[in-house]
């Protein structure tokens, strides 16, 4: 069950979707789902609904609303196609930490004002580039975010990157879970170690897990790297995290 919604934001209007279980009974704990670089598309609608079916109201925004509404990848195309990817990279460049921060405020306002969402703390999950978004939202709204998760996250802790979310982890109060692809070229072992060290030093309650044999993008059903076993594991881990925190 889903409905489209327009969310007023500082930089425009975010087109988004709210997902609830088919037999929702009253307001439910809120989960924000940020898509990977491919943006809104059927496999992410399916992913959001599966999370909602466990008893949550899921808010999935179009992260590219500044440049386009709705799906960005044309039907029949892949976000990895050479004639599609440059557009996505251009749009992704606009998602600076400052832009993300403004969007976080708008999304929380939406949660506070829409009937599907219960009062209280929320969860947030990101994939690929948006694993960093989830971590940053947990740091900037520490009193509100009880759980943050990232799967096959990209470039979380590049050395000497002033925009890395690693710099804000000391503010996080909620739980953090990372499911990393084994030998992910976008998140090599040294970055995983750097992030783990920062979280541990900050006293964050976190879990890092390597999905052995999985490639970057293992949860995306429309990607050649999709791994059904790893995808099922990701849903189990996320469900447990949300159950224990929300």
C-alpha cells in the first residue's frame, strides 16, 4: 500500500511515497528510505513495501527532486547504462551535505504532519551513496534517529575527505548497522576499518557485517550484481534492527 505525496522543502518540493502494510492499524513507527544512485524505480518500491509490511510507515523521497520528478532512469534502461549514468552522476553532485541537511528537516516535518506516522523516534536506511545520508541524518538529528543502516554503502570514509560522514559520528545516539559487500570496490577494507574505528572511538552502538561473496549493489534487483541470498539477509538484519529500536 503506497501513496504519492509532495513534501515542501527549502530547495523545492520533494516528490515522495509513503508505504504502509495492507492492513495498517493506526499510525506506525517511521522509517526513511533513501535510494541508491538509480533513484526511484520499481525495485525500490518493492523494497520499501517489504519493510512496511513488517509494521512500519516508510517514507521514500526522490533524492533528485531538484533536477527531475519521478523515476530518472528511463523504462527499459539501467542506471548502469553509459548513456544514463552521466545524468545520475550530475544529479548526485547536487546532493551536498548541506543540501542533504535541508532535506532531512523537510522529511522530519513530513513525518510529524502525516497521519501514517507515529510520534517518536525513527529509523533511516540508505543504499550505495545514501548509506552516508543515513549516517549523516543520524548524527544531525541524534535525538530523533534511533536506528541507521547502510547497505553496500559507497565512499563512507575516504581519507582526507572533508565531506565524509565519519566526521559527525560522535553525535550519534542511535544504533548503527552496516552490511558491506565483500571486496566492494567503492568501499575497500581500509575505509571500512576507518569507519569502524571512528564509531568505536565515539562509543556508538554499531554492527558491521561483511556479506561474503556479495558484490556492490547486491540488494538492487535490476542490477547484474543482485544477490538474492544477500538481499534476504539484508532484510532480516534490517528487520531485527528496527524491531529492537522502534
